C-alpha cells in the first residue's frame, strides 16, 4: 500500500479515488492564509515584537497597534475560511 492509499484509508476515503473537485479549490485559500500570517510575523518582527524586550513591556503607537490587530484578525478570519472550506470539501461537518 502506498503512502497516499494508506492516508486515504486512514481518512476514510476509498483507495485510488481522487479527492473531490472542491478539494483543489482550497489552494488559493490556504496560500492566502499562509501569506497573511507571513505579513503578520513580518510586522511583528519590524516592530520588535519577536524578541524579548529590554525592559518589561513592548510599546506600540496607536496606529501600530491598530494595524497589528487588523492583520491578526484578517489572518484568523482567512484561516477559519480555509478550515471551513476544507471540511466542506471532504463532506464533513464544518461547525466544530
């Protein structure tokens, strides 16, 4: 049994059956989510938030905080949409 057929059997999918067509539509959602998280981490790095602060706190301007919050919320929303689409493509209940 190949890795693919082993994984398919473990996931409850019949062997040698291609994934549903909707499964291939997930790529843009997944790539956009990954890119948005990359933007978020890049912003955090440029603001010095990926290193331990010299003092006890990191200080951001109101604008930096607003931008960071917006990007974080957008990344979270995009990942939830990708998760929902993944479950729907597999025919699973996406409400959990």
